[in-house]
C-alpha cells in the first residue's frame, strides 16, 4: 500500500489551448445565453436608436490680393489682408457668427412631442402616416405616436425658466387651441395657434409665447423649453465640422479655396437649414466687414485729401513722383491693414469682455495691441497729408471705387453647393451594430467562462491529483446522463432497474468502472482480506453510485459480491432497492440480528446486499468495539469481494473505524469539486487512524473536460 503523504498544494498556473477549448465547451450554455442576450440588445439598439443624419455646404473663397492695388493703374481695390484658411474657419465657428444663426432660426427654442418611454420615438418613426396621425397605442393618448408637429415662433420667459432643467408642457386642444402648463402641472395660459399670447407668472414677470404651427390630436403633450444661448452655441459648434477640400497638409498642392461645412443631427430638415444659414451669415458678415473697412478708408481719404486740396509740393522733383506714388501706396495699404486688424481686435475684445474683467491679462493684452495700432494709424495718416498732387489725384479715383464697394455690399466668397435635406442616416449602422453586439457578447461570455474557471478551486485534472497526493488515479468515471432517471425510478421501487451497470452496459460511466476492476485485479491478491472500503471527503460526490455500480460490474464478471451500506447515519442503498425498515448493519452491531440472516438479494446475479439498518447516533462508538471485524469475518468467506460504502471521512469518523477492517481503501473524488487542501485533509485523517488509501477514483467527469471527449467518441459514438 502507498504510504506517501500528500504534500503538493500547487497547481500549474497556466492553461493550455486545449484546456481553454474544453472550458468553453463546458460553459456552452452560459456562452449561448450571454451571446444571445447581447445580440438581442444589439437588435434593440438598432431598432430604437435615434437616426443621425449629415449634410454639408461648400464655400468658394475668393483669392485676395495684398493691399489696394496700384495707385497708378486701374486695378480694382481689394480691402484687407489675405486671410488664411484657418482664420476663415475660426470666423465661421466664432460665437459672433453662430449667435446670429441661433437668433435667425430660433434655435434657443426647443419644442418637441412627448414620446412614450424607450420605444416611443422608434414607433413614431416607423408609423404609417398615409392616413394622417398614427393612432395611439396602449390607450396612451398623451404621447405622440407619429406625425405630430409643432412650431414655436416666440418664447420669452424669465431668466429662471432658461436652461435644460426648466420646461413647460403644451397640451394640444381642439380647433387650434392649446394649454400651457409649468413643471408643476399648473395651467399658465390657454392660447390659440398663430397668436402671440402672454401671461403674468406668480413672481410678477411676464411670459410670452407664439405657437405658429400645431398638428396633433387633442390631448397630445409637447415639451417646450427656452435654452441658454451659450449652451446652444456650444452644442452647435460641436456638431459642425469645417475643412478645406482638395488639400492635404504638407502635400505642396496649391490650396483649393473650397471650404466644406458639415453638420450632424437627428433632424434632417433642421441641420440643412442651419448649415445654409451658417454659410449665408458668414458671407454676409464678410460683405459687411468689407463695406465697413471701405467706408473707413473713404472717410480717411476724404479727411486727409480735403486738407491737402490746393497745396503744392514744391520741394520734390518730377522724376521722384513715381517713388512718391509707390511710397504713398504702401502707406495707405498699411493703414487699411491696420483698420482691418483693429476691427478684428475690437470684435475679439467684445467677446472677451463677456467672460473677463478689464484687469484680466487677456483684456490688458488686447487693449495694448489696440493702442499700438491706433498710434501707428495716426502717424501714417499724418504722412498721407504730405502726398504729392499727382498721387492725390489718383487717390480721388480710388475714392470713387470705394463708394462703389460700399454701395454694392458684395462679398467675393460664394456658396458653391447649398446643403440639402439628407434622406439616409449615417448611423446607427444596423448590421454593424448587431454584429458588434454579437461579437462583444461572445467575447464577454468567453471571459466569464475562463474567469469562473480560474476562480474555481476544484481540481479536474487527474495528473494534478496524482502529483499532489502521490496516489494513483485508478479510474476516471464519466458523467452518466441516465443516472438521474434511474434514481427517480428507484424511488418508485425499481430495484434492479436503478443500477446502470445492470441495464446499460455501454454507458460511459460503466467503462470507467471496468477499468477500475482491471486495475485492482493484481492488487487484490496482495491485500490482507477481500474487503474494499469506498470512502470520500464529503457527501454528494457519487460515492454510493460508485460502490453500487462497481459491485455490479464485479458481479457481472462472475464474482460473488456482497455490498454493505456502512453509512448508519444516512444510508441510501435501502431506498434504491426499496428495502424499507429492513434490518441491517446497525442491528448487527447492536447484536439484535445475525449478519448472515439479513443478507438480501438485489435481483442482480452474484450480488447481495446488507443495508445500513435503522439510523444510529452512536454508530462511531459501536464501530470502536471491533464488532464489525467479527461480523465481516463471518460472511466474507462466502464471497469473492465485500464492498463497504462508508460515510464521508470529513463528516464523521466512521470511515476510519471501518477502514481498519478492510484490506483496501479507495477514495472517491468528484471532478471539479474538491480543492487540494480538502483532498489532503481527507488522506491525512485516514492515515492518522492507520488507514492508508490505495488509490483514487475520479467520478462524474464531464465529457467536455480536457481529454475525455475523444474517449467517449471512440467507445460509444456508435451506440448512442
């Protein structure tokens, strides 16, 4: 017998590819359920998610020449410096530009139908509007179900009602009427569509509203909000994208001068209107800026040339007039450049003043730049006054050009392509969303299966058990799918029909017991007697299953076998064979019955049984009196093998008493249940009582455990 102690508590840290594969196979239902749920979530998202649309407009920026052109020629006057593409993009995205767009389109007024939670918007989008408004579902007439529209032209509210947290509820009435309620459901006013309505609130402040359009069933609710101007501008800025077409940074290709303004949003009509309004506002601002600079330049020339009229410059020679003309042209170009820059700085200062005080470093820096440019401009103005008469005549011609520019208010930038209402959303991409959800569900379920495996203390690999305990694993018994049905039959008095080994010779679990029979053939000859104790650490590991079916396997090979239920606390074998209230081992130890007279037939040839008898509380004390050894001696001589199904080793000490009377001890372990510490404790407890285990039987191995599916497929695939 093997006397080596179990002292190795460590398992290999890693998992092989085959281990991973079998772990996933073992968790197939978990993986299927999680993946299915994730896929359903993906489908739900694809159906419910708000569609996002995109549209764009293209601007063509005119190339600007430096300065005002040649004073001696007839070229058209071009005002301001040539702007870079980056500067133009910043102008388009500036708060000044976007604020005008917000005001022009009333974007700070939000008026939307109230939809049923979660699915309401999706249902409304899919509604058939051929017959008008979609009928309400679930008798919820207060919600919009498809086709409802509202337009609010005017909404003036006190400052406390501005923001995303404040809202009003508008309820559609009959004959183009409506009611307006506050967040507390108090009616503020009764109004009519197309008419400016006003009311005085509880705090004495006024509220004005003009609903210009309303199409809905009476009773339908709408949510009305006055949004903060800056919040709308920031939201608008984040939803637009501007870039130059036909140019790659660092490519060396000449700039195209084409700007694309794109916008995304859930309302296709609105985003088209917004993009076009941004482009038109930018062009209008450019024209106004150009006209403004031209007007200032004209005023400058008129003021300076007016003072110089009639003066003669006698101290310059005629051949220097060309140089004087060029010098004056450069000076005037610089003045115009300064005027343009001053205009930009003053605009920036106005924006900064909304956020910072005069003492802030950015305000101080802006003021210094403005003062420096103003001083330079005044100096250059004085220089213009000394221009020669010929130059002054040419400047008078340029003044006429400036007047034309001021009158025309035209901008060289134009809209090449207007934004149109998009008809197809750019997202969600439904197929991609479903496939992504499926993939994520698969990955997540794989992760859960592997993590659960890594945190499971139970040992499945027989090699690890052998290495840790230094005991041989004599048999690997596969899980039996038929066992549950047979146990149910046993409760109905099936007797023999509850033993798999007697009925299903090709069951995968029985093949493992045949291996055990073969492995013990040589060892049994060297044992002190023919008695075998089947022990286990804890209840519920299939110890009685192994004892019963191993006995049947031995009996079918022609050997005479006596099976004894040694668990006098919770014996199960009497229930399987329907021996209720039958005398058993307990009565023998109490000397109330002769062991030879309580042996019963099982209905299986060569297999008899002694049940546990009535439950005992003092079974351990009776076993300590050596009565068992004497009783076993009386019957063992009539059998080839005596199999004793003992109580759990860690639950009671009965097994240590029974083991002293047997020639062989086998420990049954359930695959994936026991830790190495529990196995080691079981072996130590037996050895402390002088019982040395001879081997281990690994029970209830799933076919998905590493290495076992091929055995099952080889032996039993044709018999399924």
